[in-house]
């Protein structure tokens, strides 16, 4: 199907796309295959995430999935055949999926991933690339790679230890044990857990809150956190100072600061109309 938006037409049967009020939504749409990641779905994700990276009217990205499970991971059945074919497929699919997770992780806007059912392997990689993960109480997470004789891909070997710590990441990767939603929240895979019936409304509420927030400040905060691991503390402090100096000059920050002391002179939506913040 072709998904129509105000500014984009995305022909993608395996990925649904929509945008309303600055909130973009990318939905995995292979529910009959537990949203297993194949070439067609990967190509659709490349297209949809590229739109989010290029369109300045997108203020928040929500990544979710139709069906009982978020994603069962890569569609690995073809890898059991001819070795040369398996090698070409491995290169082809990892190239595509790694482009997707790199784009998601590098977006300047907040990215919310929404998990229900199982998130396994590459599906877990998509969640780990997001900024926030809202999980249903019934959600379950598993690395899954080791049970089919593979190491990590989709960035899991990089993102997971940065979320949960190296020792816990190794535990999850080496044992392939299933993590329930409560544990995922405790160790840092999930940002919040809600009853299954409240998953959609909780996601919408958070997305709207972030869409009304300060875009430039969010982008700066993401950059500071992302780059912080590679900087010395003095270097990080200098980056923070530079970011604050730049943000203090924006109309968005000035309106929000004034509203604290002079009353609500500008609502968040009004602030957006008067600045690029």
C-alpha cells in the first residue's frame, strides 16, 4: 500500500507510516510472521527513517509493530542453505539493518519504541537504538543469537551493554534467557512498563508531551549523552557550556523561561510557531 502523509508518499506494504502533529509513526507490518526482518521490511525501514532524518517538521518518532509480537528478529531460514548464498544474504541484510539502526540512533529527535509480545535478536536491536522504550506488561525480550549459532547484529553488541552493563549484557547474550517486562525495566532495557490495555494511550501521551517540548534542547541533550562516553569530563563540561550558550539565545528557551516568571506568555505550541526550537 502507499501511505499518504502531508509531505511524503511511502510505498511500503511491510511498514506503515503516518505523521500527525509532528509525531511520525513507523509500524512494522508483518504480523503473520511476527514482524520478522527481511529485505523488503529493511528497505521500507530505510526509506521511512530517512524521511524522519530529513524532515524538520517531524518532532518525535514512534516505532511500533502490529500483531502479538514486536519482532521475532531476522528472517534467518535462508541462511541454512548454500553457504555462498548465505554469505551474500548476511552481508546484504546486515548492511540494510545496520543502516536502519544507525539512522534511528543518530536522529536528533526523541525516538520512542513500543514493545508488546516478544522482541528478539534484530528486533531487540531496534528497541535498543531508540531513546525510550514503553513496554507492555506482557512484553518479553531475548537476544536469541546464540541459539542459532550466531553472534550479535543490529548493534546489539554495542547498545545493549551501554544500557544494562557489560556483565548483564553477556549474561543475556550467552544464555539467551528471556527477560520479562519487570526485569527489563529494572536493568534498563525498558524505560517504563504499562498494562497492555494502556500501551497505546501511554505511548500517545508521551509522544505528545515530547512533541510539545523544546526540539533544539532535546537534540543537544541527546548529543551530549551520546558523545559523553568518548569525552573527558572537562571536555564534556565545555560541550555543556557551549550548548547552554547557544540554547539561551533561542526564542524557544526565552519564551519558556519567561513563562516561569511572567505567567504562561507562550504555550509550547505557540513557542513552536515563533521559533525553530
